[in-house]
């Protein structure tokens, strides 16, 4: 197995996955946002970037499907804060 930039490549099983450290950080950020009803637009954009990185290890259609609503929410937000549902 070879690891680079937070992604582990398993050539024997032909798999690609996020390293344990990156996964723990991403889940912590998700739990933090889950407790909020509003957040700063910049915080949401940062979370979308983390999730986009995670989605890069999935099949392309799967990653785009669950990120599309977050991208739309960022595009819709005009002010400094974004309401989370």
C-alpha cells in the first residue's frame, strides 16, 4: 500500500481510500457543523472542500450527487451567513 497526500492506494485490491487521519478530521468537522443551525459561508465552503476531497476517492457520479446540494447552497447564499437545514 502506498500513501500520498492523505490518500492510500492499495494496488493489490485496486482500491483507493482516505487515510485514517484525514477521515477523523473530516468526521470531526461534520459533527461540528451538524450541531449548528447557521454557519459562516467561509466555514461551509471549507467543509465542502473537505467533502470534495473525500468524494475524490469514490466513483465520480456518487461524489457529485451528494455535493451538488452543498454547491447550490453556497451559490444561493448572498450574505456572510448560511442557514443549515
